[in-house]
């Protein structure tokens, strides 16, 4: 999808220099992926202790051992 963005050129240059990524499209794509990853991790951290899991650890171990 084509979109027009106003992005500070100095920031793009510094990101390109530090990351080795030269294409503006690659820089934006990588930034979006990293933000999504961070938001997904935050969401998972927020769910810690709130998800009920009914697991029989002994049964899982027996299955792993092929018993």
C-alpha cells in the first residue's frame, strides 16, 4: 500500500547508519514489525497469571517418555 509520510530525514539517516538498512521502506517495515512484537509481548505479560491451564504434568512426562 502506498502512503505518504512526513518523517524526519535525520532520524531515517541515523537508523540506516546504525542498522545497515538502506531502504526507507525496509526501515518502516522493520520498525512496524518490532512494534508489533513489543505490543504482543506486553499483552502476554499482562495475561500472566490470568489464564487457567489444566495440565497434568505427570501425564505429559509419561507421553514424552513413550510410556
